[in-house]
C-alpha cells in the first residue's frame, strides 16, 4: 500500500473535492500511537461498508501476519466488511474530507495508530 503522511493532500486518484490523507501507514515510518475513543472506531465501522474507491487487489497489514482482517461494519454493525481493498471517506463538521484505507480500523484497534484529529495520540 502506498504511504502518505497524515494531513497531506490526497492524490491517490483524481477527485474534484479537496481531500486529506489519514492512516496511509508504512512500517518504516513513525506514526502517532495512543488510545482512540470507541466512538471514533464505531463511526469508522459504520462508514466502512460504503466501499469508497474499491480496488481489485488486496493490501495485507504490513505490521503483522494477520490474514485479511474482517469486521462487522455498516450503520447497524451487521455487515461483514473485508479490510484491505477500499477507502473510508469522512467529512468533518468544518467540511474537511479525509480519506483513509479501510485497514485504518485494524491499525487503530490492533496497532494503536492514533489519527491526527484524535487528541489521545503522542
């Protein structure tokens, strides 16, 4: 998977919308770690079934040997969502749009990645 520093301009594909990168991680890069509020994780799970920018290939987690992670996502948390081949897009209250690989949920829950808009990171 490509690495993009958090809060940089999204350039993975063309879009008319201004988007910022979040969670495009790589093992050789230091990223914020910490505890992320469960409400953030729940919101990402709810958005995960939208499959923004779905790809044909699959990206495995480069931080562990976990087989392709699967979660229960969607608005009712009842949809099986395979992680590693789509993006999650979220819009902040100020209109800022963020794009993250859907593996960001695994990065947060299993590797303590802390998105830049979370105040718990270090």
